[in-house]
C-alpha cells in the first residue's frame, strides 16, 4: 500500500457533518507496547480515529502519525491521514487521527497499521534520545457493524461519593494496570451540538472515559475541566464514582475530554450511568442537559 497522504485545509469535523459513532475494543500488542482504538467517529468527509498507546518501556512516548499510520477498509480502499490531537506522557499516548474520504456504507471493517512508535529516554548527560519501540507494526481491525452498547441507566444511588486517596505518582494510564476495554460508542444529537462517548478504559484502580463534543465549525470548543462542565457516574450496584478530567484538547467545532473515574469499576457491575451537565460547546455556550447515558458493561449478556 502507498503511504498515507497529508491533508490540508480546514477541519471538516463538526456537528453538522456527524454521521454516527462506532464502539470498538480493537487492539494489537507487540513487544512491550499495546495500541488500542477507542471508537470510530463518522463524518460526511471522513472519520476521527482516537488511538491509545500504552507501553511498559521507560520514557515519554512519541509518534509521527502521518508517516506512521496507514488505513484501508475491507474492500481495499485506502484513506489519507492527518493528525487532529495528540497528548503524550510516560508510558501512555493518546492521538486522534482524521482519515478521508468518508467511510462508505458498504465497508464492514477498517484496518489500521501503526509504525514508528518511539520513546524518549534521558541520558546521563541530559537531553533526550529517541529509541524505537519493538514489537511493531501493530495492526488493528475495527468492525464497523458492532453490537449495541446502550442500556437503561441504573437508578441513581443516594448519598455522595467518598473522596479517593490523594493522587500518587502512578500515572493514570499504564499497560501494567490495564484490565481491559469496554466498548461504548454512544452519542446524543442536539440542535447545535453532538456529544459522544468513546471507549471505557478499565484499570486496576480506576477507569477512563473520553467524551467528544461536536459543535459549529466556527466555534472554538474547550474541553471539560474544573468549572467547565460536570460529570457524574454510578453503577447498578449502588456505587458512585468520583470523576476528574485528566486530559483535554479542542479545536474549531470539536473538543475531547478524558475523564478519570475512581475507584475501579465494581467487577460485578453490569451497567454504568454517566451524566453530563454544563458541557462547553462554544464561547459562552453549553450543551443543553443534563444528558444521561446508560452503558452496558461486558458480562451483561
């Protein structure tokens, strides 16, 4: 396959072009590194692909996604690639890619090939040295006709969630702590905005849910942050979870917010409710709400 091309021009990702979201738990592991797809966010002119990279190799993770990602579907059609958002930390990286053109309705799967992942290690004399991560390339196949993940939200328990222990030096997302991924891929369509829930990352001591907000193309959308949006979560076992934003980015017509939920999800829980309120969707504007999502957790049948 030929290398993916670099796209130019304005971002075509906005509420008016939104065509639905696909849940997925597609992942590939090689060496000390795992690459996961969190969702496929369909638009008229392309699709947003959020990828999560976790590695036990020491150092800050890095990647040139335009050179390091190729995408095609099960019919052999190739897609051009550009980067939308990127956040990197020790052992973890989240990158959202845009592929074009729009994915046709007859496509049953997307196949992503990831190459060129690196880590930056600090030498004795200071400065960083980039070293390639072993185990690649990482190939992910994403089914485009998955099962539904929505369920009736469980009743809200009384009382408030207890405060967690003070944050430790352990990073939020780690390969060693990953228990698994739960597909979500749900959306609420409103008059001037769309709110999407991507995948749910389950770790030994917490979970992470990423929220995408789509608005008008000319609106700079800020992510959920303290004082800008509220998230509440509880399960069908009567447990509440304390949310905290851990990563956010935004652009013209869209934002992404990764929300940590503590403590770890109850293994016996079969449904999770997530309520969003006062979520930013443009300068001085918020999404009408609150919006309540019901997420069926694996094992619920």
